[in-house]
C-alpha cells in the first residue's frame, strides 16, 4: 500500500476547503447532480456531473466515452470499402456526410479524381444529409425546451428527405454510397424532379418552425442571452460549424477550403450572427437549412453528364503516404487523417469529429447557469454522441 | 333535510351518498373523455399523426388499457424513501382534486354541498395539492424529484394569487361568493341591454378570464409552466419515482384537476350549467340539460388548456415567477379596482 | 436579425398547431366529413403498407446458377456473416467432344441476417452477378436461429428482386439485367 503523497493530501484539503467555502458563504452544501448518461436531454449517453447550488451550477464537467466503439482501432483491420460502411455510423443522422471526407482523403492518397458528375452528385447528397441532420435539430431544440409539437413536424418532413436518399442509395440512414473514384451507382429516373418537390416541403417546414418556435416569445426568453460564446473563446476551444458562425466567426469550409466538392460553382451565402447565444445558434441553423434547400435546387438543375466512377482497380490498395481532409459537415468540421503503408487496410485513421470540440466548451460555458439553461445550452450546441465518442 | 327523488323519501345520508357516487362517476367520465379527446386525439392531430388506434374503435378504449397497465405494475419504492409520506403524497393530491368538485354545481340542485363560501372553498382546496407535491418531491429520495418538488412549490404558490384575484373580480360583479348565485346572476342578467345571451362574465371580465386561464395553466403544471415536471430535464420531476397505481393516481388527478378548474372557470365566466333565462327553458329541463351544458363548457376550456400546452416551450422558473409577480398580479389588482368602481357607479 | 412578429408570436404558434390539426382532420377541406386516417402522416402498419423504393436494401437474394464459390463476398463482408461451402465437381463439356469442366458446386450458402449490416459490399463485390438486393423487409422471426437464411430461402428471394431502373438523363452507366 503506497503512502499518500503530499500532493494528494493537498488536493484533499483543497477540495474540502472549496466545499467549506461554499458552506460558509451560502450556508448550503453544493448538490452533485448527474445529468446522464441516461437522460432525454443529452442526445445519447453523455454524462454531465454538475455541482449545483440550489438551481445554479457551480461547476460542470462532461464525461464522454459511454459510447466509445473503437472506430480508429477498427479501421486498422478493415479495407476501405468496409471502413466506408462503418464510418456512416459516426454521425448517424447525416450519415452520408461522414463518408465524404474519408473518401476524399483516400482519393488524394491514390491520386484519383472523381469525374464531375460524381463530384456534383456527391455534393448533392452531402447537402441532403445536412438537411436530414439539421431538420432534426430544429425539432429537437423544441423538445428540449418543452415544445413537443415541432419535433413531430421535423420527423415527418425529414422522412421525405430520407425517402429521397433511399431512392438513390438504398439506405435511409446508412447510405454507404461513396466510393474511391466516384459513387456506387447513378441517379434513378425521376429522382431530380421528386427531390425538388421535397425541397418545397422542407421550406414549408422551415416557415412553420419559424412561426411556431422562433417567433414564440417563450422561446426567445429561454434562448436569448443564454450561453453566450464570444468569438475568441469559440476559436480557442475549436468550435466549428454553426456554433462558430453563430458567434460571428465568418468561416465555412465549403467556401474557404473546398476540396473535391462542387461548391465553388454554386450561388449561396454563409449565414452568421453576432450574438453567440443559443438563439443565434438556432437561427443560423434554420437559415442554413433554407440555404441548403436552395443549393439542392441548383444542384438538381445542373447535373453534368458523364461517368459516375473513375477507373479504379478492383482491389484497392492505397499507396503509402498520409492525407488529411476536412469538410463542413452538418455538425461542424469533420476531418480524417489517413496514414497508409500501401496495404489493403490503412495503417491509422484519425477522426477529427466536430462534436468532441463542441462539447469541450461546456465546463467554461456552464458556470453560473441555471439547470434549465444547461439543457438549452446543450441543445443549442447540438452534438451527437456517436460523433463525440466514435 | 329530506329530498324527494323520483317520489322516494331519502334520508340525508342516502342523499349525500347518491350525490357523491354520481359526482365521482361524473368526474371520472369527464376525465376519461378529456384524456381521450385531447391527450390522445387532438394532440396527435396537431402533430400530424393519429394517436392510439388499436384499442377499441379509433382507440377509444386506450384509457382503459392504460389504467389496466398501471394497475398491474409492481408497487416499488426507492431504498431511502420515506415510505409513509411517499405513499400518502398521491392521496393528498387526489384528495384535493376531489374536494374541489364538492361545490361545483351541475344543475339547479346537482351540487354535493352548496356552500355559501363557494369559490373561496374551491380555491383553498385546490391549493392543498402543493403539499402533496412537496411530499412527493422530498420523500422520493431523488435529487431530480427534489428539484421538481421545490420548483412546484414556488410556482403553485405564486400563481395562487392571480387565480384568486381574477376570481375576486367575478365575485364583486356577482355580489356573492356562492357558485349557484354566480350562475344565476349570469343567466338572469343582460349585457348591453340584450337579454339573449344573459350576462356571461367573460365579456365584462375578459382580463380576469385571460389571467384566470393562464393561472389555471400554471396550477396544472402544464406547459408553458411545466417546470416541476419538465420532461426533458427532470424526466417527470416529482413524479419520477412513482409507478403503478400511485402514478395512475397522479395521472388521473392531473386531468381531473384540469376538468375541475375548467368547470370552475366556466361557472365563473361562461355561465356554468345555466343557459340564459331569456331562452325560457324550464327548471325541470335544466335538471337534465344542466350537467350536459357544464360538461360541454368544461371540455371546451380544457381543450384550450391542452392546445396551449402542446404548442409552446416552457418558461424557466424565474421567468415564470416574474410573469406572475410583476405582470399578472398588478393586472388583476387593476382589474379588481376597476370592477369595484364600476360596480358601485353603474 | 430575427423578423419582428407583428402578431404576438405565441398566437401565431397556436395558429400553426391548430391549422395542422385541421389539416389532419379534414384533409379534403372543411365541407367533407373528417377523415384523419387520410390526413395524418401515419401509415397504419400492418393494415396499410408503404412500398419501399426499388433500390431499398431489404434482403439479399442468391442466383445459385451464377455463383462459383469464389468466396469474395464472404471475405469482404465486414461482419463475416456469409458462410459458404462448396465442392469441386465435373460439369459436362461445352461442346461435344471436349473435356469435362471442373466447376464449384455450392453445398452451403448461408447469410446470417442477425449479423448482417445491410452494407451491400457482398452484392457489389460479386464478380459473377449472383447476389441481388430486394426491397422485401418483412422477414422477422421469433427465434434468432431462423434469421439464418439458407441457399433455398435466398433463392426464393430472387422472385422479389425488382428490375433495375433506368437512369437520369446524362448518365453513362448501363442498366444491368436481373437474371430471371
């Protein structure tokens, strides 16, 4: 049995002193509340240990890892086609978006370029997965705040998008459609016209959400000024995606660092909001959904003709080297760093997931906040556990 | 003190027993209807879905299935809970609900006890449920339940005042606390010189009506005031450790209280069981029509409560306290003063 | 930045829910009797069934005549849920007077649907077009062992395989044919 070190003694005393300070100043004990891992508000198995004083948070600490599935280790013994299948399940709501940066990195290593038709349809499906993901967010934020009706609208209208994805790829949630060199198959006849009809439905849904949720004074009181993230703090913690844009940071990988996708040929704009509070994050994502529907309309109109797949050997052995590609996924910036030694399987794949960084800001953000605001902030940051834990 | 009922001479205790049984049956029937119509069907239609369709035609027997399900569950309690208080809390909440129905009239004679302090009694009884909720929150030995119970205590006490003050406006205008005389003054009066619709106080007391309905929403802990339950945060708040028949009691109590408050509101503001006297319906007919009329009015008001419940997110509790203390109470006080002045002047 | 509501937003929200309720109850307009079963987005399974799209990944079917037991599908499956056993046999020569050919004959070709990820790698990788996707999805079983579909059952699924659809204009891919 090892003796207790001096450091441990000091830590123990400091912890007791902190408790004593709370006791003396406020004449109460801080109550430790475990939010999660089983909780309706934490989007999965996230555990937040919060020390509360009444209803106010003194400190909060997120503990992720309850859903760790060992993706990066699994990829070491899987071929590239099998990894594409697995990787669908990281961010399971916008699942096509997970395949794209991985395939782009592998294509960069192989020196293969997908034909323009494939790139175009890849962008189209990328935007549709963004729609599927963020539509759910818009409804889910309502549920976390107590409005249970918008989420049903969200699921109903998301079904149309998923039906379109299923008509092309065969799978609603796990398309498994991207291949090194292009896509697995081409679009079936009549799909483009159907998709434009679905976009109209999504726009109606956005208007309904704006009336039902965004314009509601109750919602505005719950979200304005809650969880304000200044722009410099956002960059320090590595926030990306709509969270960063809601703090005023004008950075979108689709415009600023676009590799392998067709965004430069489209006419679209990046939405930012200066406030950085929960309302801003909701508002930015709502506008992004509308913008995505416009982009899908443009993409449906201008599909270039040509082959859907470049000439790629049957058995894929990616040459030795390393490549890192990140794209603007629905949740934020997602990147894959592939190290290959020339085998059938990669040597190491490091997955930079957006939600891991988005959640890392919670200890800083949740100090001094009320318990209901914890839920608002977590809902507005919008992470998916599969993305945090991989 | 005997009363002839179908030319039978009944003793007081028999009369009371019949009234009690009829009252309980009426309440439960209305509660069941309200649960089916609003909780299962209307909310489903608002969310573009169908709701329960399998149990009975169009899911009409779903409530029976739910009751059966809850009844057959195991009666468990947490390890550290205070068993006596844990078990008594649902009874207190249910008791306050049923006590509230004692004075609500459903016809010229259909009231269990026509107390002269009618509305005062109703509002006093409805506030007993706070004790039940606090008992549940504390005795559950669960931090989430405790948070829910404490939030409920603050909220329910805060919203008692707008409820009472809005009701007081009606009392001043009617000139009596007794619910039967409030009903009578609405049906026999006239507004703007037109006797056709009687004098429902909703027209003159519209401010009081709106505040009363908001306060009712808060007293029922329905969204947007459902912090004590707060499904997505506290996962049923003070009810989280309850299951089986005790949870069923909470469930029934919630909806029965909704019906009760709606019945009180329709008595105070919409004319209760009476139709305007100018329509010339005889008193004997009102014995039969009266319960139907008040049932319809109460069900409509419960519909409004549920419509609001399923459309809005919830307030944070400091925002809802601010709404009550800084907004609703001053408005009702002004309403009271104006009503009193106008009553004396006109 | 957000649009300033002229009517209190709470009332607009009430209007949205009420309108949705009315649309669900009276999908044909207010003059017809209520028919929520038609207006709601719910599909009352199993009384009504939605047809999945032709490419939907429901179940994998096997065209046994095309299979040469090359084992590529069993090797590429991420879950290793395909079990193949075959033996060599002699088939009659193609032309009269030639040598008998050595072919693989399947003994066992099982797909364990309790493990299958429905990724489609096996269908894609098969060089002899012996595996096809079918949109059938109603094959739930009470016991997990029954989810192991053997050769005969996989062959029966071939009847449910739809023809490949035509592609959108501008595509250079050729539409494949399903062997019937």
